[in-house]
């Protein structure tokens, strides 16, 4: 890595973070950061942190064909409050999510950002920040609908983080 390696773990786990592993080490944290940098991801400090703090935002990874990861129940509840006319959304309200999944697969990608940190208790923790964004030139869905990914398990997030950092198996 071109920048100095962070060496000061966080004193405790902040709220909103998911534990990836216990009894972890600085070496494992550095491996993720080096892999992300080698894979062309953008590494940045989290606001308020110093370069010595063991917390970094990893951005620049996205998944196409990720419509199946949409949190349909949350979107359905939002649509009941503020309806936006679109054939895929009408089908979702009638109980069929397949048209919306197909539309998201062709017009959107899932942007995956992670905040990775190491605590003084040697816990490797992550806060995922997932967002569906329209592809360039695609027509977005009407209205300001919250297209949020469903909740993923710790193992699923670990696999996605590994792929984002170039450490997992690539298809």
C-alpha cells in the first residue's frame, strides 16, 4: 500500500457494525485493504478518523443482475403510502415480484460499499452500505422509492466483501 498502514484499533465496536470474525489481527485487516486497493477500489477515511485508525471505507464495487436482493416487503409498504405508476410496481403490489426483479436486473446495479474496522478486542467488523443505482442511460423507476437490499447474513456479507477486495473466488 502506498499510504501508511493503520495501526490503532477502535476502542470498541460502534453501533451498526456486523462482526465478521473474532480474534482477528492487523495482518488480516491489512490484507483486506491491500486486496481492495489492488482490485481498484476506492479506500477512504471515515469522517472523524485519523490515518492511524483501523477503519476504512471501501467503495467502487457493484453487482449487476442483483434484482433478487431487493427488499420487496419494505418497498411494498412504501408503495402503499406513496404509489408511483409503473407496470413492475403494479405487479409487485398484486403480489408478483418477478417483473420488478427483471426490470432491476436490466436497468439497475447494486452498489456495495463497506466500512471495515478492527477493534481493540480484535474483532473484525464491517458496516455494509448497499444501494440500487440506475445504470447510465437507463430510465429509473418513478418517484423517490427506497430501493434497499434485503438483510444479508454475516456469511453473505463476508463473501461480498471478499469479492470486493479481490480475495474471493471470481465467477
